[in-house]
C-alpha cells in the first residue's frame, strides 16, 4: 500500500453499534452494521440528469435504468477497477448508503472500515477515506480486500501459517498469500466479472453480429456460464440488436459457447494465481498445499471455476460460504475484534 502507510490510533469502542464495514465494490456495495450483520447490498450505480446534474436514483433503482435511459439521464458506475473514478458521485452514493443504513436512527456519524484493492496508491486510498468522511463518517479506515475476504471466509489470517485467497470481484481479482495478518505476496488484476461480461458481448458481436447490453451478458453468464466442462444440454436465449439490419433479434446460445467466450479472462486470472504461487516462500507454499486456496467474490459463483483452477495449479481449491459477502463480513468481523482490527487496518 506504499511505504508511508501508518497504523491509525483507534478509538473504536467495544459494543458500539454505529461502526460499519463497507465493501465498496465496482459492481456492488455491501454494508455491514456491527451487531446486525449485512444490512444493505445494492449495485454501485448512480443515475443523474445529464443537463442539471441532479441525482435521480442510487443503487437498485439506478441499475434498473442502465441501458434504458433517455439521452437526458445517465447511469454512472463511479468506481472503475475497484477504485474511485468519479469522486463526487462516489461521495453522493456513499452518503445515500450510509443514510439508508441508519434510517430512523437520527443523525449518525459512524466509524467506517472500507475494503480497498491490493496495491492501490496512497492518493486513491486517501480519496476513499475522504469520500467516506464527506459522506458523513466520523472516522474512516481502510483494509485490503483480500485480507477482509479471508477473514470473512473464516481463515485464521493472524496465525503464523500461510493462507491463500482469490477474491474475484466485479472490477478486480485479488490474489493474496496471507500470514500473521498481512499480505506476504499479492497481486491485483484489473479483471473480474465485468471483463467476463465484456468477453461475452464481444463474442456475440463477432459470432452472431448481435449487439447486447451488459445486463444481458451478465444474465447469460449467471445462467449458463461455465469456466470449464459446460453442460452440453443447456441453452439460453439472448436478445439484442442485429448490427446488419438494426432490428431486434434473439438467439439461443449454448453453455459451450459462453465457456469459449470466457476463456481469455479466466486464463488471465489463472496466470495471476500461478505467478503469485511462484513468488511464495516454500514454507508458506507447504501450508497452502495442505489447506488449499479459498475463492471469494461473485466470480467464485461461476460454475466449475474451482475445478479449472485446481486442475491447472494442482492444488486443492475451496469456495467460501456465500462468496459475494466475504469482504463485507470480513470488515464486520474486524470491527467486532478490536485487537484484530488494530493489526490489519490502515489509515493515511
């Protein structure tokens, strides 16, 4: 995270219910309220009026508008590749999510712990903290997403043994070897579920001359997406616009075709895993061979992704329980254990 990082002076109090953990993802934002668990899960999308700049919708309502808005309405995803691309829109989005979390509880200025990708710059880290503070946080701290994901997946990250986590999110894939509460070897790859969707969009355009939207590609991936060994009998109807005629069209596509479309992004994720393993100290590598690597994030839900990673690395691969919520649950567990939080959180 940079040489000048410093440990914060913590004022978290045990039992304080106004502490929240946020998984500020490219695709979705999840909020963990201390003592209650995950209380909010919405898309990281904001709809604004193109001419006036007025905010029209945030979260679920805004995502429903993607690809369907008139020219005077723009649906924006303010995070790109796991980091803030539009500071003001991110601040507005965070303020909305924090307000919604504490709705009916009066004016609340919570302490916030936010998951961020591995290796983001100090400038990017400060932007996350400032956005949270300007959105109403009393104090804001950050935690590396793979560390939070490992905690959320139930791994003993503070022990002197090696743990391996592969967190496949919407904008990034975080590969990390963790021991004694810190990242020993890590790699952040700006490829995730979004790039898989784009691969399907490109495949449909190249193979069928059919233009489809991001939501359509995502639904095809969810329904019949396989990382390897696709089911030969399943098909899915994809609707879009024929580029030759300009007219709406629909095509029945097979799971094998979606699997072919996903080859490139999956291979790049596997290459990141392999290069991380190659840099891993031998003692820690021995631990990982015994315990296996853990998959988290929405990408872990892609069918047979554990199978192809295990086959190409010759290592046991596990999928975390409820992989979509691992980072958020990890921030929550860190908030509940003050000693653990002091070891793993970072502030600027």
